[in-house]
C-alpha cells in the first residue's frame, strides 16, 4: 500500500507560551520552538505500521517554507521512505481550503492508495483532511483511532466519537483518513536517526510544478482571513493566590476546606 | 439575506443542547433571516425532534430514511448537497459529527468554511466577522469571511447561550423524497462502547486531575498522594491517556468522561475546550499551572502559578501534617 501522510510544522505548545505580538498581527514568533504537529506524528507512525505489515511505501508531504524540511526529515528518520516539500511564495497565507488545494495537486501527481492527515493542527480548524478528500472525491473518515487492512480494496476503521465510544466503519480504498492522537505509540527518533537521513534529497515543488494558478491559493485565494490576534477578556478569571509558597498553601488549604475539598 | 439552516443534532428523540445554541448563533448572524432546522434520521423518534425544532425555527426540513438511521457524515453530506439551495448559510455543531461532515460539505457546496466558531461579532453587507481560538485556546483570532455565496459554519458547543425555544410553531416539510443518490464509499458498522475502568470518576466529589504538566509517568505518584490525603480520586486530561499512563476511563473531556465533582483540581492542564467540555455542574475549580497565561485561569475560581512538581508535594505534606 502506498501511503501519503500530510504533516505540518507548528509551534510546540508544550515548549512555548503562545502570546500575541505587539500589534496583534500574529503570535510572537521570536524564540519559538517548532515541531511536527502532534496529530501528524501519530499519522506517520500508523502509516509505518501499515506498511510494515502489508508492504508498500510511506511518503510525507508538507506545505510550508524551507524550514518545514526539518519536520519532513524527522518523519523520514522515523522510517518514512520519502518526503516532498510544497513551497512557493504564492502559497503563503493560504486558508485551509488553499492548503487542501495545494495538497490535492500533489496527490494527483502520485499514485496513493491511502492518504492520512492529522485530525487537527495548531489553528484548531480540523478541516484540511475532509476538504482534501472532497476535492479528490474519495471517501473520508475523521478522528480515526483504529485501522485494519481488510484487503487491497477496503479498510475497517474506528472513529472516536463522544464519550470515548468508537464508531466502526468499512471504507473503500483509495481514501483519506484524519488520525486522532492515541491510535498508537509513535516511535522515538534519536539524533542518530536524524543524522542517517540528513543527506537524503527532499524535492521541492512550487505552483508551476504543480500546475496551480497562484491566484487561487495563498493570500490571494483565501476566503477566510484573520484580521487580528487577541487575548479574550473572559470576565474575572481566577483569583490568583499570591505570597510565599507556604502562604499560598495555607490559603489553598483554607479554600479546600471551605469548598468541601478535604474529607 | 440568504436562508440560514441549522443542522439539529439529536439522540433518542431529543435534540441536543447545541441545537438551541446554534439557533442563538443564527440570530446573531442575522435576526431577520429565515431560519430552517434540518432534522435528519430514521424512525418514530424523529417526529419528536421535529417538534422540538419547530418550537425554535420557522421551518423544519425533515429528512428520514433507513440510510440515516446512523448519522454517517458521508451519506448525509451527499443528501445535503442535493437538497440545500444556493447561497445557504449552514450551521453545524463542532462535535465529532460536525468535524466529519463540514469541511467536505463546504467543498461540495463550493462555499467557505468557518471552523469551531466561538462568537459572532457582526455582519456588514455580506462580510461576516467571527471569533475563533487557536493554540488550544491560548490566543483568539478575529476572522472575516464573505458569506454572500453561502457558508458552512461549525459552532462550538457551549460557546453560545441557548435561545429559549419561543413557540415559533414552525412548519414541518418532509424532504425525504429529494435526498437523491446516497451511494458512498463508507459504510457504518457498529458503535463499540467505551470500556469501563476500575474507578468511576463520574461519581467523585473531589477530583485531582493531571495534565501534560505532570511531565513523566513516575510523577503521577504526587497526584495520587495528594488525592489520598484529601480523599479525592485522580483523573486526567487526554495526553496522559494517549501516552498510556492512565486508563481511558480516567479521562475528563468530550472524548472521555463527563464529571460533576464539587471541587476540581486541574494540575498542569492548559484548559482546552475539549477538556472543559467534560466538566458539568459548575464545580469549584482550582488550577495550578506554571504559565500565568494558561487559558485554565480564565475559567478557574482559584489559581496558583507554580510548578506542580514542586508545589503539589509540599501541599500534600502540609495536609498530612494537619
Ligand atoms: C476531537 C477531540 C477530542 C478531544 N477530547 C479531549 C478530552 O476528552 N479530554 C482532554 O483533556 N482533551 C481532549 N482533546 C485534546 C485537547 O484538545 C488538548 O490537546 C488537551 O486537553 C491538552 O491537555 P493538557 O492540558 O494536559 O496539555 P497541554 O495543553 O499541553 O497543557 C499542559 C499545561 O501544563 C502546564 N505545565 C507544564 N509543565 C508544568 C509544570 N511542571 N507545572 C505546572 N504546570 C505545568 C503548561 O503551562 C500547560 O498549560 C481532544 C481533542 C480533539 C481534537
Ligand atoms: N501546511 C500543511 N502541510 C501539510 N499538511 C497540512 C498542512 N496544514 C494542515 N495539514 C494537514 O491537515 C491536518 C489538519 O489540519 P487543520 O485542518 O489545519 O487543523 C494536519 O494534521 C495535517 O495533516
């Protein structure tokens, strides 16, 4: 099975405090630590496990600037067979639909049986996978937390639904699935693994290579536009306990007692 | 102004809370626009849902049939593309069904998609201004979109205050005959219920809940010791379960358990809406987080800005000394 996994380079929320920049046009990008989107890492691991079971290949692909090469390389160090970077000034400022359109053009240049995305990325939209599937006219399932290869025509997939219940479906290949965290345990990538793939070539494709009209993607083609970033003022918020640790603990114990928090 | 359609989520003959919240969101877009509820399903219960929807919307489109007995988003998308008029404004709940349906629906209708909307600010001409959140709620964005040719909007459950269903006495129109070709490459098989764990966190009065801030599996001990000292039960956020450090039955949130404790201690939890979605009955929330800007502090009653790995053991020790 030839599998394509869409991966995005995002600020690592576990490593950074995300703040709005001074004029509200973006988040503060200085000194941000980036990594591969958490959901995408699970998607790559799942693709590798499927490949190792039934044969085939895993390709990772990203729409981004040249820095995105580092996440492609990281996922190749995990075991992906190849990477493709889709990069062009014309792609900058794409909305979700634009990203999906760029990915679609690349998908049509290959021959993939299965396309995986993460369920969601840093802007929380959870949209690119479903859009890509609809553009390709392929079946789609979101929030997938279980995949079983039935034969070369279909898969059995579990979707995570409310309350931790699981919805089982049969889905025809070729298809697009968006992967939920927890589906597997992504393997660890050490510095040695990264070194091993350091010299592998990652082809870069732009609008011209993909036959994309630049006015349909990027800033120019975006129908959904961010006007500004801000931090909402949601009423009073918490009463922050101040003082030395000892004083804070004392206050907190009083509060716990008053609220019935200590039995 | 085009027509606004609200897709009504429902179960066992009862419309979900999100239905009336979306009606409120629709009113915020344009209070004058004609409002149509989309009620899709199968069986006798469906008419009960239509009745509830008719109390809040001027029109109800009922679409029934065996193919809709389970809400398979791929099937429902095809039907919606067949029945919806041009330029429709379609509201869907941003739940696991809406996440499955809406991105693809927007492509097939060839209209923009606004995902996980938490507020609607203004409609000027055909330009709609809405509010979203990014980075797990750490920052918000104001977003604009031209909805003149229609739009699909996913509305975050719980973000809008439900509008009273004020006797709209809506007319129910049966659209089932127009559903059209529903063949698709995904077939629903069954729902597998979540496993029951050793401890029922839904019954606990006091929960000590840990998130990614606990950093290491070994550190879970410090939460267990605190819980023991105050007579609480340990629960957690999703990353702890994804890492297989705790059982799924301990997870609080939309894809985990819905809990209603009196006191909820959130230790190293950022406060994403999926996590907070599992907290019901307005518990007293105590948050301990080393990031003073963590979104959890906006919903907590009391906050401590500190490293849980240092603070919690000291707290436990003081309580044990009492
Ligand atoms: C469809 C869907 C369903 C989901 N369902 C759920 C669900 O049911 N439940 C759920 O919880 N999530 C759910 N999620 C995931 C959710 O979006 C968040 O990713 C998750 O809640 C984040 O968990 P967290 O707060 O523990 O981690 P993070 O967001 O990483 O936050 C960790 C926090 O700990 C703080 N911290 C770090 N180290 C320390 C320290 N030493 N001391 C003190 N503070 C520290 C950080 O400042 C940060 O605020 C779902 C997501 C999707 C897409
Ligand atoms: N720039 C990108 N390059 C490659 N894949 C992306 C990109 N943006 C989003 N995706 C994919 O789409 C998924 C969902 O992202 P989103 O719709 O932005 O929440 C991600 O987990 C990725 O798999």
